């Protein structure tokens, strides 16, 4: 589950699982299959996935939009140097990475690792 704004999203193969097993609506976003669940119902959905035998990895933002903008300003490079390779479009790899909000794995959930009381109750109810 990738946190995007107020939703947790699943992509490609994981989106297929959400559609087939839980009847979640699939949308195409930038040539990629995606399903999403609202942030406030994440515990319920996570419990459902766990009850069906899936493991869950949660990927959250590790920086704010403001931090990302500051990082963009720091890494903005008007010209390439011999140590900064350019892509075909003229942007360095550092420039490309600066435009993406940093995300990190924050949780790995399995039936044996649930500690959230609400999730335990939802899991046992499923």
C-alpha cells in the first residue's frame, strides 16, 4: 500500500488482487492499473487482505511537499558537469530524483505482527 494524499493505493499486480478478491474499482493512471482505499478505512482493508493470506507493506511519505520543494531548489543544476550525466531529454538523474517526494517502507504487516487493536478486532471478525 502506497500512501498518496488521503488514500492508500495498490498498483499493477496488487491492483489485480484488490479487484479480483475485494471488488475494488480499478482505474488506469498514467498507463498503470491502480486501486485505492481511503486513509480512514486502511485498518479495515488491511485486515481483509491479511485474512485472505496476504502480507502488507506500507510505504509512506518521508518528507513533506515543502521539504521536497526545498530539495528541488538545492539540486537544481542549470548545466551539467562531467560528473552529472544527462539523459536524452537533458535532465540529470539527480534532477529527476529531486522532483519525486521521498517515500519509505514504514510497516510490514502479517497476521503474526499485527499490534493495532482495531486491526486485530477487524482481522478476527473476517
